[in-house]
């Protein structure tokens, strides 16, 4: 009787551990922003023609650098963090 209770407890513990691990995988999706996604986000904020777009690594982090010729004739230089998708200050070189 005691062995059976321990076996059932052990099975429940493994089941619960499996559920928690799989829930963690679902709760934390990959938030990395691709260069294409960054370009679309930039074009949404600044309508115009994309002049250039590239991914650079600096200090162990990747960022997307995008230049857009806006409809009013200005060149916007943007930098988007590849891991968070956030726009960063100092998009220029």
C-alpha cells in the first residue's frame, strides 16, 4: 500500500513537472525581431522608401539599422534592438 502511494506520488510529481516545463515554453515565446519585421515596423512609423537595412553586432548585441527616405524628403536613420524589437536612440552612424 505504501509503495503504491509513493509510486502514484512520483507519477504526479513527474506529470506536474512536465506541465510546468511546457507552460514555461509557451509563456516565453521568442521575441527576437527579424530584419524584415524591423523594416515593416519602421515603415509603419515613417512612411517612405527604404534606402538600406542591415543587421549589425556591437558589444555582443544585434541591432537592425534602417535608413528611410521619408515622403517629405528627409532621411531617417533608425536603430532597432534585434532581441527586444525596441527602437533605440542614436540611429545614425
